[in-house]
């Protein structure tokens, strides 16, 4: 079934990304970058960037300060932001041309105030009725109630809006209670969040949700009501950066779901977007 309306990319932990590229990077030595790039980032932002590239209707929604908003405008990324008093966090990516590796240095998002949360929830209630899908991406700021994603998914369901949650720990556990269409994490996050489960057993306990585990270059695992599938990931050569590949994957899945494609086909589309993202230094650009 095809879904009409925008895809709402919810980002509670936006970031300004500084990407430093080196011919060689060595620990405990002075390293001089040969190229530095700055862009708006965070998991929801990266996903919105991919949807923008794909030409799929979307809107990025969440917290953000002035400079973050200016960076979005430079790329013409559609957004509705709640102005945050605290500065947007700065995360740095270190790319080594010699080894083809990427390392990410991540700041935590400052906790928004009560007034900012109230404004966000008020705006969400106005925006969600016009949306086909809701993407909840990443870990919210420290101190955020673990029920936040569950509550937002439940509100989205009232407007026949499907949801995909990509998170971990208690945020993901609670979100499963709201029966999202898709719940996604990587293998390490799954082991930390559900140490007593494998994906098959967890999918039996949550039969209404498609569970998806990404494993880098290894095949993804998809499970629904005890049935487990494996989807191959193409190994790209000359990788520039792997940062944002999971976010690009979310966008590909979301676009395919909105077009009425089945989950296996949607996940395969997402994998292809993730592969394309390895060929760029900007997270989510394909």
C-alpha cells in the first residue's frame, strides 16, 4: 500500500559535523588535515539529507541553534526546528586516506529545558497529521525520559502514520511496546540492549514489528514473528567514509515503504543507499 505524505525525520540530538581528512593519521603526533568540511549532522539530519537526494518528500524536525539552521539552509534541507538555548554539539570525523578508515569523536547533546520540550511536543502534534511516516533516529539527550519514542510512536499511530525507530537501550525497549513498523540497531547495540535474546526470539515476543540488525559489511538480519532473513551487503572498494551509512539506509527504507514496497524490498533499497554513502565524505549524501 502506497502512503501519501511527508516522512518526518525526528532529531533530538542534532550536531555540527567537522570532517577532517588526512593523508596519514598517527596517534600522539601532530597531524595536519589536507581538507576540512563542515555540515549539519546527527542521525535524523543525515537521513533527511539522503531523502533530499532521493527526491522523497520529507521534513527534518527537532532541536537546533542558529548556526545549525544556517547549514541546513545552505543545502536546502527542509526543516522545522525548535530553537535550543544551548549551542548545538560539535562532532568530528577523522578520515585517513592511507588506511581508508573513519573515526568519529562524539559530543553529547545538552539537555533541552522544559519550555523547549513543551514547544517540541506542541509542534509535533501540528506536523504529524500531514505525515506518512515517522523516523526516530539516534539516542535523545541525556536525561530524556526513556518513554519519549514510545509516546511519539503512539501519537503517530493515531494519524495512521507508520514508524521506524533506530536507537538502543531503554529508548528502543520502550519503543517496541508501541509496535513500530520497523525497529533497527546494529549488532553491538542489539547485544547491549537485549543481552538475553537473539533476533528470532525477540521477534516472536514482538510479532507486529520488523526487527532489523545492521552489521557493517556483513549481511543484515531481518526478523518478523520468528522468521529470519539475511540480506547481503555489497563490499564497496575505495571507501571514503562509512559515517552516516546507517542513516542513508534508513532513508532508503523509508522511501520504499512510502512507495508501497514490501519490507524485504525496502530493506534492500536501504542497503543500496548505505553503500552509496561510503563514496562520499558528507554523512547521508548519495
